[in-house]
C-alpha cells in the first residue's frame, strides 16, 4: 500500500511523413525544390556539400541561393568512412553555432553520399534537440538506400554507426544527374544494394538488371533505362522500410547481405566499400541457400552471370571462416539473440533462418571459388 498516486502514463503519437521526390536540375535557380520545405525569400540555409560535388557545383549552388534571396552558408565536407567521426560531427555543430538558423523553418540541406547524410542527419537530430533537415544524395548508395530512410549515425571507436538516431528528414530530393561524376567503383557499390533487393524480393527488378544493368552502369544511370531501375529499387526499399521504420521487427529482408558483411567491413575497412562487403555476404548467403535447396542451380548461375555481366570482381581474398562466423554471432546478438538471416527462397522471395551452422558457412566459402571459376570457364563478360 502506498499513499497517493502510484504512477502516471504519458502517451503521445507523432505521425512520420516525408516525401522522396525525383527533381531534375536541382540547382537551376528556378527549380523551387531545394527551398520548398521551409521559408524561402529572406531566410537562411545551412548547406553541407560533399567535397567533390562542391568542386563541381559550388558556384551554381551559390547562384541558386543568391537568385532566390536566401542567405546560405555552404560548407564542403569530405566523404569516406574516415570522416564519419565525432570530430566531424562537432566541427559541423560549431559551424552551425556560428550561423544560427531558425529551428523550425530553415532546414539544413545535406548534399552528399551516405557518410555525409548520416552525419548531418545526426547533427540535425541532436542540435538544439532537433532541427529539420533535407537529404540530397549524390552517390548511388545514398540514392537508393542511405538517404531515403530515417537512420542517422556516426562511427565511434571501432564501431560503425555506434552513435545515431532515428530521425526522419523533412524530405529527400533525388537528382540522378548528380551521380554522373561518380567513380565506377562507387556506382557498382550502390548497384550491390540493388542486387540485394532484386534477389530477396523482386524478380522483376532482377530481370531489369539482367536486361539493362550493364548498360546502366556504363551510362551512370543517366537515361530512362537506368532511371527505371532506380525507381523500382527505391519503391522496393521503401516498401520494406515504411512499415518498420524504427526496426521493431528484427527479421528484415533488407538485412540480406548484412550478416557476414559486418565483420568484413570492420576488419577490412581500408579495402572494402559497404556495398562490396554486402555483395560478398550475398553470394555466400546464396550458396548457403543453394546447399539447403532453397534456390536452384540455374538461379544461382543467373546471379553469378549477372555479376559478371556488370563487370563485378569479387574480392574473395578478405574471406576467412573465423571472421564470417564471428560476424554472424555478433549480428545474432544484435538481432536479439536470434540469427534471423534472410536467405533467398527462389529468385525474388525470402525466408528467415535461425540455424546456420559453421560447417555451412565453410562449405559455401569452398563452393564460392568453384562458382567464380565456372563463370570464367563460360567466358561470361
Ligand atoms: N542511414 C542508412 O540507412 C544507411 C544505409 C546504407 C548505408 N549507409 C551509410 O552510408 C555510408 C556509405 O555511403 P557512400 O557509399 O555514399 O559513401 P560516401 O558518402 O563516403 O561517398 C563515397 C565517395 O564518393 C564521393 N562522392 C560523393 N558524391 C560524389 C559525386 N557525385 N561525384 C563524385 N564523388 C562523389 C565522396 O566524397 C566519397 O569519397 C556508410 O557510412 C554507411 O554506413 C547508411
């Protein structure tokens, strides 16, 4: 028995709603998209721009704001995992303090790859308990994945995304012409995430990659064929993210390729991009699925043929059973002590499994060399 009140319950609901919008020629002075959320004329914008994009577009961006009578502070930011740090985070906070923006209607603009949008999203979500931000991806990884969800983060000590938040952007603006200056390696890095979606949930996307993938890589996704692949990939990604924005459900199709890759990325950060690690995980997972008769020989062959047709060379030198197994153990812990590993169940379908054993991982690793050799024997380009 107690005297007086024992407890209070606070209940509050907040609707999350934001648009992901295709908008071409974003920096054209008469394109209203960049200023469409928040106040325009007479207002301010804090703009962080990937260093390479800054080199090419800083004049245009300056002219854009000048034409629209908005005072802008434009800050170049270096991409790359090395820069996803507490120090980068703090330096942006200091710049923000030196250029006060209105807390409600002067959203921060984050124009860059996943490193930049994750870092600036985290700044925005923590600065003065949260200011709005808009993401404008300039890498393919950002375009079809990092920018369109609500996760932000920076690395801390040896852990990736150790500090972060779930923080929806005000909007996401997509202008695929910005991808035109990416190195081919970074185009392929993003393509790996598209392949992931195709195998695990979308046969039609897989067929589109078979038909137009190589052409689209060569043309940096600049025309309609490439655009159709990107639109379909984004649709699929959002279908998965929207009902599970806060990841309450831990069995997620989008985690296909994200079980063994975690350890690979941590151990080989200097040699592997995120998508490259994901792809190594994908092929190993496909071979685990094949050994369980979840996916046929023919379907497995189509996957390896697709990779070859895209000119992807797998960096198998980083694969060792111990790292792969430890990564699975770590992810099992992360997924609340169950493996919840998505495996393809035929092409375009998925099952979740909780019973992968170390022998299976080692067997698929052995099988991998054979599949790569088969691909070369057939002289598939
Ligand atoms: N938040 C999420 O849901 C989510 C999802 C997937 C990945 N990520 C994160 O994304 C990051 C990887 O993103 P990324 O691959 O975009 O890396 P990145 O941001 O480091 O960009 C890759 C490189 O491309 C350069 N670059 C950017 N735009 C360019 C352009 N238009 N032309 C030429 N060069 C350009 C960058 O400076 C960098 O050197 C990782 O940190 C990963 O954790 C986050």
